C-alpha cells in the first residue's frame, strides 16, 4: 500500500502551530492553519531558541533565514540579584555548537513568528488569519468556525494555547484549568540608542550575554535582540494578571519598586523603560491524555503541556511536538493509521515534556530563594563547588540534564520509535491501524 495524503487542520497560528504546519507539509500532507487574530501579532518581545530547536529549523531549511535575525549570546549568566556577581555561567557560543552541533539563539518573538509564517506559506500550508474557531467535534472530525462554516478533516491538531478550546474535545469529561503561579511578569524593551548613551550599561549591548539576576521571589532575565537593536527584559515578581493574556499594560513605578534592591546596573536599565506589558505566569497540570477518544484529534504545545518560562523551553517543546508528528505521519498508509500514530506521538512526547515542565517549575523555587544558608549553598553549587555526583542547581549547566535537554533530536527520535513500532507490529502479525 502506498502513502496516503491526509487533510489536517491546525488550530492556532502561533509558533508551535506554524512550525507544525511546516513539518506536516514537508511530510506531504494538506494543511490548513486557523488563526483567530486578524494579523500576525506576537508580542512579548524576546524569546530564546535553544539547540534542540535550531537543529529542527535547520532541518526545515530555515537556518540561514534565522541567522540573519538572531543574536548569538556568549553565555547565560546567573547573577546575584543585589550585586550582579556572576554565580552560574553557562557557556553558549561556541560551546553549544561544539557539543550539540547547533547554536543557542535569542530572537524577537514577532520575527520568529514571521519567519515561520512565511516558511509555512511557502511550503504550501493554507494559513487563514481572522479564522476564529468555536469548537471542534470529535465524532465527525470537524472544525466549527465562528462564521458558521463547518470544515471536515482527517486529523485536527490543537495548537491553541493554555486556554485551549480543542482540549474540550480531547478531554470531554474533564475541566482543565491553568495552574496560576504566585508570580506574574513584566516584559519590556529598551532601544539600543538609550542603552549605548549610558556608559554604565552600554557594555550589556557590546557583550551579548543572556543575563539573569535572581533574588527572593523575583528575577530579571535580560538580553539583546534584533541584532542588537533592542535590549529585552522579562521581570518575574509576586502578583497576578489575566491568564493567557500578553498585552495587559504594566505600571512602570510599580515595576521599578519590585526591583529596588537589585543590582544598580540593572536598575539603571529599568529607568530607561518607557512602557511595559504584564502577564501572569501559569502552567497546566499533567493531563490524562493528549489524544481524543476517536484518535483523530490531538494537542501540542501549551494546549498539552504549558510550562512556566524558567527553562526557556515552552516554544521549543511545541516545535519538537510538531517535528515528531511530521516524522510519524511521513509514510502513513491509510487514515485508519492515525489513531495508532497519535498514540505513539503521545507516548514519545509526554515523558520528555513532563520532565521539562517539572524542571521549569523547580527553577522557580531554585531562583527565588530568600537570602540565607540554603541560598549560599545554591550559589556555591552554581559556581561548580559541588559534592561528587551532586546536581548543579543551574539546570542549564548540569552535566547530565544539559545534554539531555539540548542534545535531543526530535526527528531522529521519532524516526527510531516509528521503526520500532512498525517492526513490532509486523512481528505480531498486526497492522498499525489496529494497535
């Protein structure tokens, strides 16, 4: 039996949805992306692109396009909040390429989305903006649009975020609510001209590190983006905002008050901020399943495993989800195979995503310790003064966790697991579709 081309709907045109569309088009399938926004509108400024993502972008032929838009940071520097002392450096350039074959990048979210959008359209995906989805039906595998249209597909993928509408069809008997953190975050950018005009902070633009000042219940992650045109700031602090919203205006004086005890250098940067956005930090509980009862609807990204941003892996894991689906569906023989292949997708992806989700949550506790003996021991550990066999509290720098995280190749892993799956099916004398 030859390959079957299937019709796939992706609900959500964010980073994960568009990356998934690229992977599925490369697999030869018909792909329609429904995005509710009337125009591309990624906000939030900077985002990190780790090696486990840049290798997938290279596989899609996008490496050179991204290389023109990114900053290549030298290190991730964990810093003492009050003094700016570097307590936990993680070398990135050229170390990531030497170890894992691919770089660690920093990019503006809007540039990231535009690059993926253009690549998805060029690959032949039908991306529809202003297409608001009321719901999907698992019994008919249909997408119900706000304008009254009902569209039928062979497979529906929910890439619609932490407040996923598609998740209602995947888990019809469960109400899943985001787990709201005690922290929310401000996002802001400072133009390079402002940064360079102040000799006390201009070095932050000339030495493009990703810097993270960590203190009690608060941290500031900061780095240059857009080829050094902007300095990006993400500031976690105690508070609340609307879940799933990225564009709630923040109060500048309140923002500065939260960090009044921080390193004078970063406070000088905050004084240059003209406006900021505020959003709550939330993740999801571990879901009982990612695939619907029919086996023809599944979840990816934040819809399946929303995580706190403290490992900078949320978008990376969504891209890995899409790469996995693309590989598993490359040689599908019949639409009847979809349920078994989606079951394999969940089996492959769930353990990894749950470990990373847990690690991100733990980083919140590690970074936000109060001053005291435990914090002193953490700082010594981040500096490498660890007992034999102890885990580095800087998870990015841990000798076991880092290669597992950054060295992962979602495409080759899916290819290997699919081969094992099909081989097992043949040995058992069964077809994939009946497993």
